[in-house]
């Protein structure tokens, strides 16, 4: 089984969470592939792979073309200056989910979002999980949010991401033969 850890990130917070997740999975002995969402196009999944996918929360959901442009524009106005990730304005998770004919059987979903009640901030992870379930992907754990304040991950969120990843190792809710039927 391989854990395919995929992230979409604007300013690096979601990438750092994905790196912590991938590192914790490796430390637990799992086989891990990690990549940005912009590189998902040609990825093939084996029957027992687990997709671990995350994005920042934009406008209560996950990024789209307009919110990526808004993030790019935000960099120009930011003080202190923000740095845009190299793949921030590329195709992301939203487009991949719409275009992908083949998805893995199992996934876990995370996001980064503003520190505050989810009712007010929204959650990319909840929306991504919903899209995956509609495509008959088994979501192994409740969607998880890692919190950001002033465009920086809050203290302890990287450690919490690693702990969350360790809970995923070996997790299976249904036998593989039951998943796609």
C-alpha cells in the first residue's frame, strides 16, 4: 500500500502540513509518494493506495481559478510580504477531481483554514471529502483542519498533522473487495 500525499498550497502552509504528514507516514514505515496537485495529471493509483489530499480553504471551500488569482493579487498587497508557492496558480484539486476518470478507492482529507469556528471559516477538507464520496471513494477519517493565523500555521499544527497521519497508518474500514461494488 502506498500513501499518495497531495497538496495544493498558496503560501506554503498546506505544503508544510503535507510534508509533516508524509514524513510521519514514512517514519511509521509506510511507502509514501508526495506531490503538488499540479502534478496529479498522470498519476495512476494501485488498488490498495490511499490518497491523502489537502488544500487551503478559500471562500469556504477549496481553491478555484478565481481564488488562485486572488491569492496571487494578495501577494502584491501584503505587508509583511507573502511568497506565492511555485504551483499556486496552476491547475489544482478542483480541476483534477472534475477531470479524473480514475480515483483511488480510499482517501483521507485535510485543509488549512483560518483559526475560527468552521461555520464562519468554511473548510476545504469537508468539500473535498464530499466530492470524493460522490465519486465512491471511501474517506477513512473525518476531514481534518490545521489552523492558520495571519497567514502562518499556528504553533503545534505541524506536530498535530504528524499525529493525525500516524492514525491513518494501516487504517481500513472495509475490505478492498467491498469498496467498488
